[in-house]
């Protein structure tokens, strides 16, 4: 039965995100053959989160996948994103902390998630500090670019320094 489930999972992965009807059909068959398949549960969670915006249902799928295999490191970034979108910050923080201990997990991605958590909590300095940690665990140029873009965005949210504020006040006085 595992081979048939895998065939349907490959079809679902191939169809996602461009053909959702085919993706759902293939996942339905895959889960009918193997109802605890981690990849199928994870992809179903992504569909509910990213396409249907049903974060509670997505969380159920991710929880079920992790209950089957807590070391399924590929589930954690998507699950953390759902928690951040749903503003479940305490739960996201705990999950990030745990996920960083999983062997094989992409630590750079997890530290970027942690940075986004700090950013959403408006702690921009912590977010930037966490991005430095993410850079330490980045081993490809493309993701390094992503981290640099994150850093620029967060820096843009930092309050302006006193010098810049005083310059603006002086320029306003000169105009009058």
C-alpha cells in the first residue's frame, strides 16, 4: 500500500500549487491508502493555511503529522508560519525553540522565523540580532539574499535616531 500512497503523494507535490484540484484529489487518495503519511498531512496543512486561510485546520494537520514523527523537520517552518499568521506567538516561540533541536532541521530558516516572531512583537533589535544568527547557518547565496532583504525591511521599521529628528526640525524652521 505504501507504494500507491507514494505515487499519489508525488502527483500531489507535482501539482501543488498550480493545480489545486489535482493536488487535493491525489492527497485524498494518498491519505486513503496511508492516513498517517507525514508528507501528505504536511501538504494538506499547507493547502489549508496558504490557499484556504483556515489556520486552525492547518494546525490540526501539522499536529497530526508531528504526532506521527516529531522529527519531521520539514513540517516545522510551515507550522511556525501558520502560528505567526494566527498570532499564536507563545506557541510559535516554543515550537521554534524545540525545532532548533531537531537534527537535520534548517536552522537558518528557523532563525528567520524567530526573527519574524520578534518583528511581529515589534522587538526590532531582537529581530535583527536573530537574523545575524540565521546568517551563521546559511549555506547558500540565495537564502543569504533572503536574509539581507529581511534585515533591510526590519531596519526600515526602527525608530529614527535623534540626530535625524533634529535635522528634520531644523529644516522645517528654515522653511518658515
